[in-house]
């Protein structure tokens, strides 16, 4: 079993935020590739946003990112390897209710 590290969670979360852009729904795949592993994160999510007005300006903030469906597959030289990916752990790396 392949342990999913904070580094992998963060890399996938950062790319998901870029791919979401200004959308309220996203469906697609993100690849993560190193010498040790290759992975694909395929997901469909609903993006719940709210507008925050502070003295520094107006910001659209992710209030929640709700998975409709997701799958995280990992591969090593031997082939596909089971992994410990958890949406709950992954969600900790998403900028929910934070001004970035």
C-alpha cells in the first residue's frame, strides 16, 4: 500500500485550485508524476463560493468544494498500487474559507 504524503496532497490540491479557476463545477483529471510513482486524480466537484468584502478589497472565497465523484490511482513499476488517499485528508489542503 502506498502512503499518500502531504507533499502529494498539496500538489494535487494546488493544481485543482488552478483548474477550477472561476468555475462552479469542475470535472477532469490531474496527473502527478515522480520517479517513484505516477498517479491520476479524476474528480467531479461542485464549488461553493462566497464573496468577502474587507478593507483590502473584494475576494471570492471557496466556501466548500464538494466531491460528486473522485478516484485516485497510483502506479509504480510493478503496475497499479493501492494507496491511502482520503478525501477528508485531501480537503485540509484546499483553501476553503481562506483568503489567498
